[in-house]
C-alpha cells in the first residue's frame, strides 16, 4: 500500500506543490492522476520514490516512510519502484539491451555494472522485459535508431527489469501520437493486470484517463479534488478538476482531428 498522510511539498521560494494530501493506494491498483500543469501531478508521484521529499506530513510505501529513509534504505526503495519518464531518458549511443540492463543497477554490485559485466541472469531478466513490450527483436539496435513509441517501450522494459512492486509513469505519452499513446497505455494496463504491479500514471489527456484508469485522482492547486472510478470521471468532473471548461487540447482524440 502507498499512503499519503497530510503530505505537503513546498519548494524553495515558497511554492506549495502538494497541500495536505491524504490518500491510500492499494496493492495492484491502476491509478491515473490528472490535473493542469502545475497541479502537483509530477510532485505527487516523485514523493513515492523519494525524488521529491515531503516537507510536511508523511508518505509511506509499504512499511517504509519515505522521508525518514537513510541513503541505503532509499536506494533499496528505488529498486522496488520503477520510473517511466516523459522523454524516455535513454542512452541513445548504446543498444536497447544495455538500456534495459540499467534497470538492474540497484540489484547488482556497482563494479559489475561499471565494467558492463552483466551475468546471464540479468540478461535473461532484461530480455523477458523486452518480450513483455514486444520489442525483443530490437535488443541489439542502438536506441537512437528507434521511433519515439519504441523508445518509450524500452523505457517501460527498463523499469520492468528492476522487478518492481510499484511502477510510476510521469506523462509517458505526452510526446507521442494518438495511436502510439494508446499502445503505451495498453502495455501499462497489461503489466498492471497480468503482473499485479501497482501503477500510477500522470496524464493530461482526459479521454485516455477515462478509458484506461481503474481509478482517477484529480489534483488542483496541489489539493485532492476528485477520487473515484475512471468510469465516473465525466466532463463535469474534469471541469471541476481543471476549474474551467474543457478544450481540444485536453482530449487526445480531439488533437488528432485538428
């Protein structure tokens, strides 16, 4: 379980990104977090792996309170929490397989990873992760030669290679076209349902949130303003979350038609 207890994040300069969030996410849930830019979506998920420490309240992942962990304990937590980024964060000059193997960095001694001495077990885990996202045929291709959608699938595979219990995805489809966006969301949904990995996804496009989320969390100004099933997140709910009427920019399929 992931638990936020009056979790607050105030950045230097006085900007409050999260304001007293109380929230519980059960094991195995597929949760989509929506809100305008600056609503606190990225901050929320980055408190889960300690990339952004809470400045007030508490964030718990299982029996660990994130803000109270030592460096070694934080490293252990991050090994259990996979992260997928908007801009993929791949090393373009090396192969797909080497990129996925980087997901094993917290599982092997540092000297082995520095020397590229990956064992058969690590390579097998990486190849299995590539099979999940159906891109194992690109294992020995340079990452720079892949399309954006393929690079994001490699990013998902890298996170899976960690063998995580929690998967975080920060705007994973923001730079992708509509068909590819749906493909990435289907892979995330498949991983959640078939592997039981708790999954938190930040999205801007409301139709994607409604289609794929088991549960939608709405943030506005750092505060929780909606928490309910994806099927209940209709246009009125989104107007409540956004504080304004919807526009074509808020809907993926509307953007595709422009």
